[in-house]
């Protein structure tokens, strides 16, 4: 899943801020404008986060880990603090499961990250929400 371009996210937040600010200004004047802009910006960020998280959970679920224990996004699979849903850049997401294994997701491929820093194919997403083993010799 490619992340939304940042300009769209910023534009959406400013749009929410402007609309809520103008709405509050009608009732409370200039203080309402400032309060509305602040609440609109925060609301726009929360709404953007909810949409991105929901689409990630709905359309791009995570597969069962190698140990067969971890499946839940955000509970069993975690990511570095300060990252948005594990996003590392250039369409790469980095996760660690509760069992201690590390994984990379690049598009529809889920790769096992080895201790030496290399990765090997693990699963590939086919169809809608269905993961199958990814064997390079079969592709």
C-alpha cells in the first residue's frame, strides 16, 4: 500500500481547520475561529490516521507469523516508536512479532528479516486478504 502523498494530508487538515474555524466563528467570533482551527487540525489528523489504519487493516492484513502464534496488528505485530504503522519509507513497512521474529512488507510481499540484515521471501498476498507461501523457485 502506498501512503497518501503528504500534500493531500496537509491539505485535508487545513481544510478541516478552516471549515471548523469558520463555523465556530459564527457563534463565538474571533476566539471561536482560533478554537475551531485548532480542533479542526487535530480532528483532521485523527481522521487521516483512522482512514489509513482502517484501510491497512481491511485491505492489507498481516499473515500468521512463522511460529504460528502472532496475527493481530498492533498487539502481536509491533513497530518502532515514532513510525506511522511501521512505515520505514519507499513503501517498506517493518514489523516485529511477539515471538521476536522481524518482518518487512514491501507491497504485497511479506519478507522474513534475518539477523544478519538480509531478507528472504515468506508470504505473498494474493486475491483479497489471502496469504500464501512465497517460494522464489515457484515464481
